[in-house]
C-alpha cells in the first residue's frame, strides 16, 4: 500500500480497533490479538455470494446482490489481514467459479460444488459467506446470521447476531438460525456462517447497504467479532 493510501485509510483502521475493543469487551485480549492471530492456523474463507451470470436478488433500486456481496468481502479481507489472519477469497471479481455446465442452472450447481470444494480442501478453514436478504414486504430490515451444522458454527453465529444488534441494528430482535436447505452451508466440513447483511427490499436499508461507510461498519463488526471468537480457541 502506498504511503498516501495508508494515511487516508488510518481513520478506518482506527475504527476497527475501537470496535474490536468496545464491541466485544476484550480490552486485554485485543492488545495481543495481532500476535496471536499471526500464529493462528485458521484461514478465513470469504465467500461473496452469487456473481457473474448469477446476480442473486435485485434491490428496490435495481442493484444486484452479487455486486454488494463482492464490495463487502473486498473491504473485509484487508481488515482481517490487518488483524493477522490469512484470508482466501472465493471470488474477487464479478464472476462465477463453475467448471462445467451449459445452462445457467448447470453453471450454478457447478459453482456451488466448487465453493464447497475450496472450503473442504483448505486446512483450518472458517467460512464467512456474505449475502443480502429480500422480502415481498418492504418493512422488514436488519442483518441475520445463519450457521452450518459444523462444530462452533452456531456459537460464532450467535456472537455475530448479538454484535449486529448492538452496533448496526439497535433494537433488532432477529435471531441466528441454522442454514437448512442452503447447499454450501450443508456440505462444508469446516465452521461456517452466512451473513445476510440486510434487506434489499427495504428502501432505507438498501440505501445504507450501497453506502461505503455503512459497508465498512458491517466489516468492522464482522472482523472484530470473528477475531474475538477465534482468540478463545473455540473454533
């Protein structure tokens, strides 16, 4: 990173530290978090849901879910690396990762198989899959976390859900849930969570999800909570 870029990014990095200390109430652990993370055997796999021909849901202003998922994971990766964790992004461009198939359906199936393969072949993997929600009724809002059936996934999901309620969606009563019927989450062998960052059908929340500063706030919450979780040695 160039010096000018680093200086410009300092306020953002300072925000990460503030969130990490205040949100998860681990002042003493945060002092040594960087050193501990550097020696960590965990690899955080960042999955920007959908991509390419598969745009996912379409927001109330016509924005594709896949683009927002990618923007958020691209902001999240350097934060986790700043905290000392190795990351692996399933996609960094607007693409699918299928290896076979002619129709869109066949490509989507192949794409999901490849995502599962990446997770299951990575030693020490912890999956964070980023998505956006949508519903016919535009009143609904708020982030919600879903978890795989694998060890410690439910614990991490509960911690993330609480963190979102405290700092992003005050007053939210949403609860984390098991990701039943979600192919990726049902077939990974590592700990994993799927974060629905908000509702693209809610005009106010959709506008926030398109905002860079709001995306940074989401990333800060995810990074801080994940670092605190991994520092306990649960996963």
